[in-house]
């Protein structure tokens, strides 16, 4: 139900009603025959409805029928964070150009805005440890 191209690699992410995200390596010169599954990401408890690559293709965000927003490490093939985004299905997902901000829209009639605070948290931790 959702497909996204990585902005940097020859990787395509697909997702759907089976609750999983699959990452595929794609060889454009080989057509459909050139696609092979790199890994399967599991964690949603309902259909995955939307997904986008962020942070220059190193991470992927997804939303689903479970109302969750999940952040995935592409290389690790694992969930980095799970946020309870909506009381019902989270149908829509959009990211700003840098991937620092994510917006989700759900069947609960809510628009939720998220900001990636990873860098800010790392800088704060470094400042505290330097004291």
C-alpha cells in the first residue's frame, strides 16, 4: 500500500496489509527481475499505510493502522523509536526536506507534528558529560 525510493541508494521500501516493510535492492537495468529483498522490518500490529525515507536515506519512518509512527534504522534493520501517534489509523505521512520534521494525519481527525531531537539530545548529553 506504500512504496518509497531511497534518495541515495538503489533501495525501494514497500509495505502493506501484511504489517511488514520490505527493503529491496533494485538494479534499474534489470527491470523487475533485478529486485531482491534485503530485509524485512516487523513491528507494526496492523497494516502499514505510509512510509518515507529520512536523514539522507539512513532511516525510514512509517505509519500504520495501529496509529503508530515508527522510525527505522535502514542498515540495522530495526526499529529505533515507536511513537503512539494517533487513536486510530495514521493514514498520512509527510516529511520536510531535511527530515527533521514529520507530520502525520489520522482517522482520528488529528494532525500531529514531530521534530527529530536526536542531534539536540546528543549535544546536550555531550555538554553535560564535559562538565
